[in-house]
């Protein structure tokens, strides 16, 4: 009888401990505020995928995309290279500023159809922005790609990418 009480008490303590750990981990988790994909229209295997969390952690991977839908949590099939970096407060502010400019720009919600080349797809505030990459022009999406490439923990090379 005494052994059963000890076992039951131990199980209850274990369940409480697991519950507390789960709550702590859940509260420490961060939310993704932005996803950015830069990819070759002709080759699924060439995709740079950036995600920025509200705690200023930028995750970047290069690999093969599974879907065209950037809202999917399984957008990427596999990554050849992947890394993350914590952004400074100034860099995080710059990115958020560019995202807010993109949100209020004429690029908002555009669905552009084009063939070949490099595509940019951004998910921000539940809105998807899509445009061709035009190099170092003044569009918000191209400026965002340039800034994310500068901050990336892995080298981003778009020349000859398509």
C-alpha cells in the first residue's frame, strides 16, 4: 500500500513538473513576424528562406522549397545550409520599418506573373507580397532583400542565381 502511494505521488509530481516545463517553454517561444523567400522561378532547389521572429532572431536557409505558398509552415522541403543570428535593435528596427513601408506601398498585395528570373515573396501581417527581383532598384521588396542579405548569417549570392 505504501509503495502504491509513493508511485502515485511520484507520477503526480512528474506530471506537474512536465506541465510547468511546457508552460515555461511555451511562454519563451517567439512568434515569426515575417517570412521572406527569394527564389529562382525555374529551379525549386534554389530558394533563400528568411524568417524573423519578434525577439529579433533572423533564421536563414538555402535549399529546396516544397510549396509556392509561403504561408505554409512546411514551405521548405530541405535545406543545404541553415543558420540564425540575433539582430541588433537598430537592425531589427530597420527591417520592421521596411516591412511597414512595403505594407503601405503600391506593391501591397500585388500578384505579378512573369517568367524566368528571381522572385521575391514576403509574408507580413498575414498579407503576401510578390514581385520580381530587379536587383538594386528602389522598390521596397528589393531594398528588403538587400538588407536581409546584408544581415544574413549565411552568404546570399543572387548574381547568376536564376
